[in-house]
C-alpha cells in the first residue's frame, strides 16, 4: 500500500512537471506568435504613416505652387510650376492608393486630385508650345488654388490625430461598409480649418547645394583641442562644466559635448574634428519672458557667429516664435548675399544668449567664388517682376537652384494682397528663376 502510494505521488509529480513544461512551451510559442503579429502590425503602421506623411507634403506643396502660379504670369517659371504641381498631385494619388481605404470611401477627393494633375500638366504643355492661357484657364487655376487651400487645411488638421494615433487600428475597425480611417479622411471635403504650425525658415534655409564639404580643409584635431575651442567661445563656462560625450561620424565628423550653463541649462555642442569649428549648438526650451528685442537678437547672433570664426555676415531673415528669435545669417562677398552659405542662430529673448546654432551649409558650401558682374541693372530687373506685385526692396544675391546651380540674382521682396513674396530674377539673362511665398503659421513663418 505504501509503495503504491509512493508510485502514485511520483506519477503526479512527473505529470505536474510535464504539464508545467507544456504550459511554459505553449506560453513561449504563443509569445513568439504574438511577437510576430505585433511586428507585422508595426511594419504596416510604418508603411501607412510614411505614405500619409508624403501625402500631406504633396498636398501642401501643390497648394503653395498654385498660389505662386497666380502671381507669376505666363513664363517659363509658370510652366515649371505647373509641371511640378502635376507631379505632386500624381504622387498624392499614389500615396492614397497605398493607404488602407475602404472601396468608394473618398472617390470624389481622389478624382479631384487626379484631375488637377492632368489639368496642370496640360497647361504646362500649352505654355511650352508658346500658347497663352485663356482667361477661363487662369480663373480655373485661381479656383483650384482656393479648393486646395481647403484640402490642405483639412488634411493638416487631421494629421494632428493621425500621427498620434494608429492608422492600422482604424483600418480594421468598421462602422458599416467603411473603416474608421476612411471615415476620418472623408473630412477632406469639410469646413475650413486653421492652417497648422510648421517651420520657421527663410529663403534657401536648406541650401546644401554641393554635398562635398568645401570649407573644412584642415587637419584633424583631438577632442581636447575641440574642448578648448568651446572654452574660447563660451568664456563664462569653466572647464569642469564641459563634458565630452563622444563622436559623431556622419556627413560631418564631430566631437560632441554637453555644457552646463550658469543658469543650470544643459547645452549640447558639436565641434568638427577637422579644424575644430563649432558646427551645432542646442539648448532645451523653457518658459520665458522677453527682455530683448528682435533687433537685439540680430546683433547678438552676428557677434556670436563672428566669435566662431564666421565673419562678415548679414541678417537675411528673422522671426520670433514665443520668446525665441530665429535668425538666418548669410556671408557677403563684394556686397553680394551668399545664400548657399547660410548660418542659423536661435537667440533666447529672455536671457539674450545664443541657444541654437547650425553652420552645416556654411562649412559645406563656403568658398571664394568667381562671380560674374550683373548684365542687368536694378531697374531692368524690377521690370521683370509681375505687375501684381509691389516691390519693397531689391538686392543682389547668389541663389542656390536645382541641379547644383548657383545663380547671381536680384532678390525682389514683394507684397500682394497681404502676402509677401520673394522673386528671384537672373541678373545675367533677366529670367525669373524662383518665387518663394511667406506662409504665416501659428508658430512662426514658413517660406516656400
């Protein structure tokens, strides 16, 4: 009896162990299965988010270019703009096709965007043949611009929720024949909404015209030399307040440091390994009260930039967002603004100190140029500007354009119906090379 009881206990123990192993194995296999499902869901979400982001960009770009067409007149630049709108809208249609939309959910919107793509390309071809646009066609373009403004406003408004939410989850949740994601996008044909905040940059702020770095032909230094450069520029920071964080080996090879300022804020600085030049600087944002003016900030930015070794700069764009001033500086050569060599500076209007600095474009592009003299005089350049625009200021600049071109242009700062435009006229042949429009947002100004 006792042996039988022992055998039964042994059997129960073994059975418990086997069942335990089986349970652990099941849980492990289930976990692996769920992990694969979650990874698949994540992969799909990333694809949807990327296409939605591109859709937003293409709609925004189309609306901006339609507004430029309205003031550019009938010329080669208008032809180019119309062709670009056609490409942007065609890509927007492609982005929509890659999103998880229910059948027949937003047919009217897709049809409208397709029609804009075909129509603008047709008008571009017409100008290319030397034909004039009719009054009806010009009026249609103005109506398209208004329709795209509503479309742009709505899609940007929806982005606040979509980027923070889950497209995948909304695509598998249905209400009738339509999934919730499609129902959200149906609001594209709804009431007007306020234009959302984007960025605050001036003309040619991302002018990385040539990827070859032209202005760092120096020997490599040690991180100790880089640290000394920081101490020379930031004279009120002692050596103990500078912490070496390591290296960055991207397009620019840098030594990275963390600084503790007098106010206790953390400041992050990148110094180039070749030549020991301050490349970037950033400080976390805090709630602040403005004690300095925009004019003060411009002078502070110029002085700080000069202390890093970048001399003879001019403020070409400035904006205030909250209690921070964003300043774009460009070097001058014989009085000509060198837009490809921009330096961006952010100044805290509470303390009057520089809390942001970026000189990538400068060190990428800056070199002594052989610039031809302008063939056009100022008055002749102004005559090229469309009559609808009122010219406030004209100045010579070197403008970065597509295909890695740098062209001497007259920059005409103009206004029309409350909007500001920058019109760039080729100083050699009198052609309009580019038009940029200032877009006012809740968080600064965007120039596109």
